[in-house]
C-alpha cells in the first residue's frame, strides 16, 4: 500500500512538514516550538473544546428538531387537505366567473 502523505523535516527551519503525495501540497507544518519532548506535535486544547461544544449543542438540539419534524408530519395531511379545499374553491370561482361572462 502506498503512503498518501510524507513526513519531511525542513533543513532550514527544522519544521516538520506533512506533504500530500497526490496533490503535492503541504497539509501541515509544525515548527520546532510546537513539538513536545518526544517530538510529537502539541495539540492545543481549544479546538478540541470548541468541537466538543458544537457536538453537545447538536445532540441537545436533535431531540427538539426530531419532535418538530414529527409534528410537521402529523399535520401534513390536514395541511394538504386545506390546500386541496382552497384549490377546489378557486376552481369553482373561476368556473362561475366564466359562466357569468
């Protein structure tokens, strides 16, 4: 299996670069200051906290959205009946207007 990414160390600034082989673009660049003692990139906690907050917001709102969708489905038949009645009345009025003319 071929690797789709290469890990390269820049000879000038010692940054660790992740290069996509297929597109030949730099996907990530980590400076030496961003590396921990073992040479792995330090992961800031803020993006993880933000992502966790967005996920929890989605899950709490999911129940409300599901309930709203279910209510709309329950009301769908009556709304369609009302639209059909309105269209029928409109058709009758047009037929009466044409008969009068």
